[in-house]
C-alpha cells in the first residue's frame, strides 16, 4: 500500500510506477475538526514524469475537490493488486 505523503515531491520512482499501474486510488481529506481524515473517495490519477496528478470525476464542483483546494492537503492511498 502507498499512503499519505507530505508532498508530491517525495514520491519515489517505484511508488509513482505503482500508482500509475493501479486503478484503486483514493483520497481522504480532513474533517471539520482538522485532525481526522474523512471517508476515502475514489479518484482518477495520472503520472507524468515525476509528478502525480489527480482529477475529480465530477470536475471542480466535486466536494472533495473543493475541500482539497481549500485545505491544500490530504491522504492518498492505493491498494496493491
């Protein structure tokens, strides 16, 4: 399992490759208490070079996307095959 990084810059090449190959990527954002993570939401991602990009299925109006843009942080998890 790959999980929670402080910044996309800390992904290793092995982790980026594993993330690029999985279709089971989830993001969890902080709840209102700013201490606990909420329910994981399935997200689409793509790896380009040494960066991981994620996209909201429902676009910028998605609740998790709005929260991520406001909080500037979250937890990403990906299950191994």
